[in-house]
């Protein structure tokens, strides 16, 4: 889903995961968990203002970095996403307990307009779809594809 407001475009995803909010939050914040379903190497200083560094592809040096904006376990995590985009963009995960699992809302906002941003939006939107599928598989079955870079859409 794409939305546009005064802060630019945003990508919004919503899904249900058959796992507790605590387990989902752990998968979003713990190095070993992130390196299982999301990326090749994670470094996180888990505190507001703490640095993050996500490595996607060692051979090509593909990584993202940023700072934690909000850390409210097990309900909310927000950080800046900085590297490939023309300027930092915030990513927010909101978790709500629901029946026998968790409702996850992802909001990746601050995406601007123009050719560079259009490519970035398409890449991120497709990437989040795949990464969230991997997160659900990891938490619900204990298996998922190896993490790493998402191929660019053709």
C-alpha cells in the first residue's frame, strides 16, 4: 500500500504472525534472529539514539545503517534507514497482540518523489514483501530462505 502525505510517500504493510509480540519483537531486534531471516550481519545498540548497521552482501559491500528512534518492547520499534536512499527514511514496526498471535504493522515513510526515489520505492516495496514472508516463515515454522540481498525487479 502506498500513501502520500506532507512527509512524502510511505510503504505500509500489515500481517498476522502466529507468535507472541515478545517473539516477534525479539526477531526484529536480536542479532542472531535478524541474521537468520533478514540479513547477513546485524549490529545494534538497542537504545533510543543507538546505532544500527545491517549488512546484506559482504562481497559487494551492501549495507544499511541508521539510528534507533523508538524502542518500546514488545510494542514498537522505529529506526532510520540510511544508505541507498537519497536521504534517511524512518522504518517503524508496531506490534499488537491478537488472539493467538501478533498483528504487525510496518510503515516505511519519508520516501520522496523523482526518478531516484521511484526506483527506491519499488525496490523497498518488493523487498519488504519478501522479508516479511521470511519473518513469518521463521517465526511460524522455524525455517526460511537464507537472508541476504533482494534482487532488483526487472
